[in-house]
C-alpha cells in the first residue's frame, strides 16, 4: 500500500455515497444560473490468477469524474474532481478486503482572486522538497508572469483509518514553494515541507532548485537540507542535450535514505545513496531509433551497474539488458509490439526472457520467462474493451498463467443555464 491510496473495508460505501451526493447536489444547485459540465470515465476490470493451491478472482471498479459546477467566465470556475477505485477477492478474501482506494477528492476554485487556484479536500501535493497525501487546503497564486507562489497545509491521511481526518497537532503537513523566472529560460525555486507523525516531526526539508535551458540543452539542479536532523539531504544534477538526430542526457543523484526523522532508524549509521545515469538515443531511419541506457549505483561493499541496448521502431521495440554487482546478476532480452489491425482494433504482445542470480552463493543461473498477449477494441471515442493473457515462469513460480479483462466507458454531460452559456 502506498501513501497515495487508502484502504478500509468499513468506509468504502460511505465514501462512494458521499462523492455521488456531492456531484449530484453541486450540479443541481448551480444548474439554473450557469452551464455545468460533467466528464469522466467508469471502468470495470477482472483479474484471474493462482497462487499456490488457491485461485483468485479480483474485480476492480473505478470512477474518474470532473464536474464543472459553476463557470461565470472562461478563467473562473468552481469544480469538483475525484478518482477512486474499489476491489475485493471473490474467491479467497484477504484481511483487508474489500478495499477502497481514494486518489483525489477535492474542490477547486479558480480565478478568485485572478490568477489563483484554491484546492480543498483530499489531494496529493508535490514540490521539489517532497510529497504528501493530505486532507487540507492548497493555494496557488501567480503574482506575475515571473513570480509564482504555492502554499499548502492539512493533516496527513492515514492508510489504516482513512475515514478519519487526523489531528493537525499530531499529523500536520505544511509546505511552500516560491518560484521566479530569471531571464528567458531560468526558473529558480525555494522549497519547504514539514510533516508530523504521532506528535513529532517526521520529515522536514528546505532547499532550492534551478531549471535552465536553451534551444538544444536543459539543466536541472536541486539541493535539499534535512532541517530535522541538521544535515544535507540531497543533491541532484541533470543535464540533457538534443540536436538533430541525437538525444543525450546524464544525471547524478546523491541523497540520504528516506527514513522518518522521529524513529530509531535515524540513530543507525547509514550510507548515502549515490547513482550515475546516462542515456543516448539516435534516430537511424524514419521511426527507427537506437536507445542506450547506463546506470551505476555506489554501495559500501560492492557497487552495482546495469545497462541496456536496443532498437525502437515506434510500434515495436527490442532491447538487451544486463545487470551485475550488488543485488545479483541478470541478462535478458525484452521485446514489445503493438499492431493496429483496424482503426479500432489493436493487438499487442510483450516478452521478457532472462537468466539471473540473486546471491553469490548461487552457482547456477535461474531462467525467467514472462510473456503477454492482448487485444484491445475501441467502440467509438468513449468505450474500450481489452482482454489479456499473461504467462510467468521463474525459480519461484512454475507455469503461472493469468488473465485480465478491462471495460472502460467514458461519459460527458453538459447543461446550459438560464444565461444561455
């Protein structure tokens, strides 16, 4: 489970009812005066697989909805946004089933005051200082073309009790970003984020970032300071260059492990994470490109590196991947293709064949095979049906066959108010 979603077997019905009530009441309330729009999609998925002696059938039901309830002017509006997903296991329930995942559920007021956006509700916030999933308020304001202001605050959402809004004193989240455009293509930002957990500070970062670019190049640099433990937390530098048929990029990342500042793990001696990444792409002929990647990770006792070399033809790709060092060895061949049989019918397939070793004491390499074959049919612009078969075999799983089905239906409704908009 990640911080961005929630799961609780007792709260999913309440959440579903509340969201649909908000959608309905908002559209009814604002309809007499202004045009209202409701756009989104409903999807149903079914996943079949076996694990050991048990078979599993897991359905997924999800909804994305964007309701514009009030828009007196093009750049001023009140809207509601939500994305949620529900699932359970029909054959062998886990302790957490059924589960409801809530990714977004917030109101947005745009243009009051002019140049601003106000977000109220359950939302994901992100800046160069960090990220959080909160019940709270976010205020974004464009002071001028060059100067922008972003501030947010609320309580951190609990993954075990999502139906509760946690107290600000014990689980507060606050953050801010100030950005300024220097010249034509330089953006300088000041960032700050603080998170509390169980009554004490668990995360506290301050720092700055600079994004610079020209016609053919771009450079991004970021520095973060751990204000909770009084030490440098991260340094990131990334540069890319594009010219004619070439694309070259490189990155260096140095950071400390992501450990809450109010736990005993902060007292344990640790090593910083250090990584170098390089990428080189070149157009060879029409849609055919040569793609190469290289990553090098620095560890205390043994370093690790991985590389890939392949061709990308637009609707197909084929690459060789190699990894060695800390964490084991791996050599594999990866392929993918997507063939449009008709304007509304697509056939896709992927395969991954590799030999690997996860421990030095393992004398012989293990084989791994993974293949996918699927078909997708589009009915108009808003309806999609997909069927997919998966096969997996490795040292742990023997002849693992899975099936996946998905149905997506988009919807769009609009009503015109008395003003004729």
